[in-house]
C-alpha cells in the first residue's frame, strides 16, 4: 500500500525539478531501489503509472536500479551479502548482522524533453 | 494532491475535519491553480527554493527544446517526509518533549496499554496522537483517561506521515517536558518507512500473535529500538515461545531492547515507565543544554557589543 505514497513522493520530486529546471515532459525516470528497501518493485510501477496520469510524467518509463543488500557481522566483522534484511553470517554463523547497504530509495535522474 | 506541502488528496482528517483548506494561486501568466493547505498556527510549509508562483510559461521555447536531456535528481524518495520529520523533531527538542511512535499489528493491545500508561503516569503531562483509517474511537478512549488526544484518520492511507503529525502536534498544543505518544495505524509494514520525528519507534507484539512475526515483517522490527511483548498474562493459556520470539527479533535487530508487559496483570509496567521517565529526563537535559548554550552565546554577544564603540 505505501508504494502509492512513495510513487507520489517520486512525482513530487519530478514536479519540483520541472519548476527549477524548466522542462515539461519526462520520458524516463531512473530509481535506485535497494533490495532491502521495503518496496515492491512491481507495485511501485503500477502505482507510479496511476499517479503520473495527467502529469508531466504520464507514460514515462520507470527504470529501476536494484542495489544489493549488504551487512556486517558485529561478531567477526565479516561482510555479508543479504537478500533479506537479516541473516546469518556465513563465516561465524551469528545473527548479529547489521545492515550496511541496500535500503536506498532514491530518484537518480530523469530523461526530459 | 498539493505539490507544495505534500498533502494527500483530502482524505486525511484530524479530529474529523479536513486537515487542509484549499486556496488558490494566480500565476504571473494569468493561470490559476488551487491546492489544499491548512496553515495552522506556527506551522508554515516548507516552500522549496524553486517554489515561486511565477512559473515560466511552458511555451517559452528555449533553443534546442524538443531535444532530450538528462536531469540529475539524486534525492531520497522520502525527502519530503524526512524534512517534515526533521522539523517535528526540532519542535519537540526545543520543548523538551519525549516522543514515541508506537507500531504494531491491529489488535496487539496498543490502545489499552496507552490508557494504562497514561493512568500510571498521573502528574506527568502526556498527549496522544491516534492514527486509524476511520473513526475516532481510540482518541475517545484516551480522552476518557484525561489526557489530550487527537485522532488522525488516514482515509485510504496505511500509515501516518510526518506532515499529518506536524498538524496534529499543533492542535494538541503540546506542553513543555511532556510525553507524546503517537499510536500509528495498525500495520506492521508501511509505518516502518516513515519517520515522524519521534525519538524511538516502539513495536508491540502480543503473545496471541506468532513468535515468528519479527522475521515475517523484518523492516518494522529493524526500525524499532524497543519491543514490548504484550498480553503476557495470557501466556499460561498459549503455546507461545517467548525466547523464540525474542530470538527472532534479535536476528532482525541485534540491538532491540525487549520488555515483557501486561496491561492487565501489570507485569513489566514499571520497567516500561522507567524507560519513559529516562527518555523524558534525557529530553529535558538536552533542552536545558541548548538553553544554557544560547544563554552563554547571548552573554558573549553582549560583551562584544559593550566593547565595540556605539
């Protein structure tokens, strides 16, 4: 459900940029969404299409750059690749793994006309 | 949607009235647009640098218009919410208010626990913001305890955001050194992503739910600093494995603190109240430090003024 709010947030950033940088149509939007960010990409696409209707971003293509999840084991300091926001350290088996990357939710750039 | 302050589409209500009134802008080129706003006392909206109302007309063709170009944005999708949260946090810090964002599934016993907390903290100023999709039943329950409460109805929304909470804070007229308890919409997913300006998120898990909820809904348990394991008076009647639940929570968040509580039997409530009192003392100390710092700065400036010739 909150993908709708996030999609509205994306559209706001686009509309703010349009005022500042004087463009009237967006053809492509690049989003960086970490694999550990609480965002369902397909739902995001669906919601963005809905909120962009009638705006300068109507019909814009959504390109999603998925960044990998990473963590650090606080017991043995190993770097851990995470596919979920938690996991066991492959080196020592501990669950004391702090997430260090992959929670990004950013609008990176736009292709505009 | 108001593109200026990020207001929703008119479905958000605070104590039954629309959070915003509409107003209309006339642009330099003669076009008008209206949008919803509620300029409550003291709450001015974040007008970004680019928000003048003299929009350049879209037909002002610059050379090369029609050619595609790239525009770097590099902004967090939640930037707007985070800016409101920062403002809320500053308001709270200035006044030494300790604010908590209470999150859980529906039915975890949040409101009952809040009512009990308010009653036990007699003498301490407490205010409550209640979030639900519909009805003001929860705010009514809190008001019955004597604490001021406002109800935010999010309409179709599944979480509170920092902008709604900012408006609710104005309506509450918060007291200095008070405790602000924000009961979020019952939902273990979306509220994790939205900072409201609170000191901590507190997640409430009741023992009538599954032990494995922390790993099923990891984002929320990762975002929280404290887990209240609620309704422990029911444990004798259930197969709930407390150690397993705490183990799952610590897998997701190694640093999460856990307090076992029961609003009915009173178990753990002293530890919970100590947590609140510690937070209140820290908020007051931080405010005092700021005030003392400002006083020192004023004294320094006065000395400088006296030294300089008139």
